[in-house]
């Protein structure tokens, strides 16, 4: 409450650096208190007060800022981290916003009204999820605590991406902000596969796994947001798979390679989706994940084709990622043909998959020709300089 009063007070001098540092060190304590209030029935009246305006919005905003601090600090050696920035703090702040908890509704309201700057700040949760310790529990964590950390952080990411996309906040982002958002989201497309490789999931043949389900939903929400970023404001109704006149998100060879790499990572997850779907055919998230993956591959192909046609581009920087994307699509077609059952949801989208394969091959060939032309031009220019 004191922070709230200070925020709106007038003529208050700026705090000293030491005071600012002290406030930052108090943030983990704030979220520990909020966590305790939301978990213990004896504090229910206080939890209700905490979840009401205007205090709840302040807590949500501070939590998203704290997620950014954790994302940067947690990969550092423990001695170099800010005080109290550890995985216990990450677990507590993530669990505050799970559905059914008092602050969940306040977070959704905050995100629905977010401006571009606030939306980008909220995507720090994506960076936090990318830093999660998948291989083994953090020091002092039991297996169950480790699992709860992973589930809550991944579910937090899903809620952030889903709310920002469905509330049309993406359409309010500037070009620079769209590019920033894409860079934060693209590295997380392979999360289900990384969970499986790390052995974080229970036996997949025993039914639906809570952690894997959370990861599938989160990555699906990330890919939906990426698809929304891909669309131009003026072409908001344009469906993935249709050409559009210009790109506003991938503006460099590195950006194009990142989109292709993300699509490759998501395509790698599809055989796993088939395995899970065969055990639980009624769970629609597997189908949604597959559709979003194909949309992401469309985006990658589009950017490759655009890169090949841009004067002054650097096709060589993109060729490896483009060929990897094409190779993944070829493997997907072979997998679908060899499997006892067609890959989930591709029964009705086999034509789209073949079109993806054809357009990807054409785009990659155009990129290769552009690279050859650039090499010839460079060689000719070198010869002319030598003969002068």
C-alpha cells in the first residue's frame, strides 16, 4: 500500500540508488507474502483484499517486471544474482496467477488493457520459461516442487500469450515492438520435445500428463501470437497460407533464420503429438498444436521467399535454416505415409502440407539462385578491381 501511495504522490524526491536496490530486494518478499495469503485459508479475507483494485493491478505489474529480473538473473552463478532471486521466488510468483487463484482475474484484466510497452514487458515470462531447469530440480527442491515450478511457469506463459492475442493487443504493437515480441517467443517452440528429452514427464503411456499438456498449450498459444504478429495491421483478416504484400516483422537475415528455426523445432514435436493423440484422442490440444505448427511453417516459407527477392540481402545466412525447414517438411510427409494412422489433424490438411512442401522447395531454390547471383556479382566486381 505504501508503494501505491508513493506512486501517485507529488513532489517526492527521487530515491537514492541504495533505496532503489532495497526496494528490488523486497520484491521477492512481497510475492512470498502474496503467495502465503493466496494459499492459506486462514488468510482468505486478506487474499480477497489483495485481489481487489487498485492493489491487484500493482501486484500484477510488479510481478511481470520481476519475471524479467528473474529471466536475466537465474542463469547467472548464485553469487552474482540479486538477493533472493532464486527458483523458489520464481515458483511462488508463477503460482500466484494460476486459474482459481485470487490474482488470476487481475492479471487477465491487466493484459487485456496493456499498451505496447506493457505487452513486451509481459513477454519476459517467455524468457523465464526458456531458463527453466528441465534436467534436474534446483537445489532444495523435491521432485514434486520441481514439477509444480515447471507447470506453473509454463501455464503463466500460456495465459499471457493467449490473453494478449485474443484481446487484440498485438494489433496495437508498433513494428519495433512486434519484432521484439517475436524474438522473445521464437526460441520456445520446441518446449514439448525438450521436456521429453529431459525426462521431465511421467510415462507417456499412462494417460495425459499434466506437465506435457501445459507445455503443449503454452507453445500453441505462442505460435498463435506469432501468427498474429506475422499479419499486417491492414491485413488482419488475411489467413495464414495466403500471400501478403510486405513483411513487418522479419527485417534481417537473422530474423528470417529465427522464424525458420522455430518452425523446424515445432515440426520436430509433431511425431510426439501423434504418440500422445493415439493415447488420448479426445484431447483437442494436439490437433490445435499441429495446425499452429503448419501456420508457423507457412510464415517461415514466406520469409525465405521474401529474403530471396530482396536486393542486397544475404541469402547464405538463411540457406541452412531454410533447407532444415524443407527437410523437416519432407520428413513429416514420410512419417505420415509410414505411420499406421495419418498424423493427427493432417487427414484434412494433407493438401496444405503438400503445398507447404512445394512452396518451401521453390522458396529455397529461389534463395539458392539469389546466392549464386550474389556470388557471381561479387566475383565480377573483384575481377574488375583487379584489372584496373
